[in-house]
C-alpha cells in the first residue's frame, strides 16, 4: 500500500479516488455508538484440539492506568509491576510456590532494573528459585509475555505461568550525548593527570545536550502519530469521524467505570500518597471542544489531535495462566481458554498500523471461525484514525484483493461488539501493559455478555501485530469449586 499511503493531507483532495473508494460512514447517526446490549448466550463448537493441552486464563488484574506525571511519578517500574503481582496474588489466592515462571513485557526499560520481571517478582515475595524474564515488543510486549507463557505450558515445561507488563512514562531514562558519554568513559580509563586534562580540554558546551528516548520509528524516522495521520488521509477518515470515535471510547469507558464493569482494576496504595482506585484518563468531552484542538503531527492539515490519540500512561498488569488440568485440580474456574494466536509484520513505513487487517483473517482461518462467530472484539486504540482505517480496510474487497492477495474481505467488526467498555484512547495505554488489559476485558465481556469467542488485536511499532482468539467455555465447569 506504499503509493496509497504516501499522500499528505495537503495533497489529498476530498474527491480523490481513495476517498471515494473508502467512503466515510458517519458514526454519530448510528446506534452503534451506544453501549451494546447483552448478547444472548449461544451454543457453539469448542475449539479444543485433540492431544493438545488446553491453556486457560484463570484471572488477571491491573493497577489503575494513570496519566504520566500524576500519582505514580515518584515510583519506579518495578514498583508498579510488584503492585500488579500482589493484586493478582490477592485476587486468585494462588500460592507463590505453585507459580513455575514469570514473564513481563516493557518498552522503555529502566536501566537499574533491566529485568523488571525478576525484580518485581522478588519484591512481591516470590521465591528466588522462581525464574523470571522480561520481553519487549513495543505495544504488544505483554501480549508477547502471555504467548511466551502459553508456549512454555503447551510444551510441557511448566503448568503455571504469570505474565504481565509495565510502563512508567513519568520517569524515562534520559542519556548524556554520545560525545559526553565517550569523554566520561575515556576519563575513567585515563591513568595520569595529563591524560585527564587533555580529555577535559576537548569538552564543548554542546556535549551537555541530553539525548531523549526516540519517539520515532528507528527504521523510518517517522513518529507513529505522523503515520496515523497519513493512514487516516489514505483511507479518507475525516477529523470529525476520528473525534466521534474518540468520544465513543471515553463515553463507553465512563459508563463501564460507573457500572463497576472494569473489575480487573485493583486498588494501589501509593507510598506516601492516597490509594488509587480508578483510571484517571477517562474524560468524556464534546465534539465542539474536541474540534478546537490543533493537529498534533502534520500541521496544519493533519487530523490527528491530542483528543483522538492515546495519551502517555503509567500502569502495570498481570494474568495467571495455567494448564487446564492444573487449574481444575486446584479448584479454579477458567475465565477464558486461549485457542489460537498469530503475529504478523508489515511495512513499517506505509502499513505501520494496519496489522489487524492482515492478521485477523489468518487467525480466524486457523481457528475455523468467521467474523460472525466472534462475540467480543477488543482492539488496541492507538489513534482513532488507526482504528477507523483498519475497519475500512477490513471491509474492502478491493483492499483484500490488491494488497492482501485474498479473494474477498474478512469483514469489519460490528461496532455493537467492538470495544464496548472503552479502549486505550480513554482507559490509557502503558505500552508494556496494555496487552493484558485487552485480554482481561475480552474475557470479562464474554462472561458478562454471554458470548463464547473473543478476538483481541493490537498493533505495535515496527509494523507488527498480535491477534488472540479466546473461548469462554466455562459452563461445563460449574461443578468445580471457585477460589474466592
């Protein structure tokens, strides 16, 4: 889709063939903007496979997701991860010595705790004999942590794995410039006063310029927001359409929060401060107020703004994953069964955020399902434009045939099944922790709404994406005693 996505807003007239092909579908006049009514429980086939271990999500939690620079700003990442682990232990009452392994995802690593999984585990009271490691895969880091745990269980290595993720954007590592770092290292090696003075004489004031963490793709030097702007232009997603979707996300999140549906959130007593009990980024506004904001990336023609983008967030999450036989023997009733997952990668320049379009048909075919079989869709909302562009691409035969090599479109998820309790635009997006939040929201929605199959999708930097399919088939296990 290189040619399609190289247009900027200035050079893309509203009557372009792309705008005509991907015609706008107004959201404000649709009942899909409203919270979905509970779906009727349906009896469907099981996706269990013969001679393959069933792997279940017992439960999962997250501490409240907060805007960066607020209540968590004095903490370190392992503090947040430890809080999530303690919340999971309290929620499930799982004995620490039963856990075989821990995996956590994170993106911007704190250099003092590069293996944050291990530090958080020790801080939460797990045995020093329990191994733990940390993974990174941009915004799908905790998804990678979960599928790593799934693979360890599926292979028979372990029975019980805790997976999670953490991000602390309030205190990101800022380095000295490379010239300053080199001079400091050389000074450390200097053996004589003369050598030290010679090195110091080479110092220049510009050595003091700090080096901030990159917010752009290393391979393309383009920020994700800029990519989202171009993607929205290519698929003729208007500014008003993006604002309407963002308002939908915040409105549904506020409704879910008020009704107590966000049950994965556990309170966190911040040292020296009050106990935090809920996400603080949910802010339903009005389309009139949102329209006043200026473009954030492509100026002055862009349509991506602070109001229709996810915000920098601090948070942590954790889930308990078990082999089915282990969970049932311990008296747990699984919240969901992980049935299939897949990762795909696309061109990081022009298809950075289109991964869900490519991955969804692949995982559905693996599972033997169609879009109509899915009861709960949970897609990561990096930007409104990214979500709406993917929905249009998924609903386009032309795109499927010309860019995906498929005979027909997979179909767009119906909005009445889509992110019904809000999403990353409203709940927040701690890069390393969002994946677990998506999975638990899907699992909890399936149980609340009476559905069976849930599909989770998340795009990430580098043009990568993860898709899970979950099966909420717990009815036959009601005879087992549920812990807590």
